[in-house]
């Protein structure tokens, strides 16, 4: 049965468009990874600041292979740079996209408009949630 990885990323007010833009321009090719089944980027529709990055994989091994792949490394190359910028510019503690990369989830393109307009991170914290799929029901359309 499939496994699901959900990265809950807190995004500051006004940065949602930048966060979504990074996914639209993603560098990695998760769609072509062996064992990849599904990706969803979920935007909050209420006052919540957390976006959810949902991926479904055929197995834990398929997910592990993705996070250890060159495609994953390329998709997350900007994370270390952004974390260094945050530290260098004194914008407070940051673990959003860096946590995301360590947890092996998500695909952001380099660049973009970040915190404070300096090209830094658009997420301020992230939490990886992991699940086994027990039951799945889809529509008939």
C-alpha cells in the first residue's frame, strides 16, 4: 500500500503567491521518479498560514530514493543559500524550507521573491507528517 508524506509549511502573510510560484517553477522532476504516485500543493482557504505539500509514493523505499537522488538535490540547492541569507541578514530563526529539504519533501525553484525582498525563504517553519494509506476512494469521473 502507498505511503503519504505531507509537509506542513507555515508561510507568512502576503508570501503565499511567492511560495506557490516556487512550486510552479520547480526544478526537480519528481513526476518521473520511480514509485511516485501523486503530488498536491494545498493552499489554506481560512486564516491558517500553513500550506500542505502532499506526495504519495508506492513505498517508503521509493520516497527514500527520491530524497537521495540528484533531482532532489538540484530541486533543493537553494535551501542552504536561503538559510545562510536569513542568518547573515538577521531575520530570525529559520527552519522552513531547510527542514523541508532535510525531511525530503517539496520542490522549490531557486530564486523568487523571498522574505524582505532579498530572495530568501518564503516559509518560516515546516513539519513533515508521514502516513500509510489504509483506504483510498476516488470518484468515478
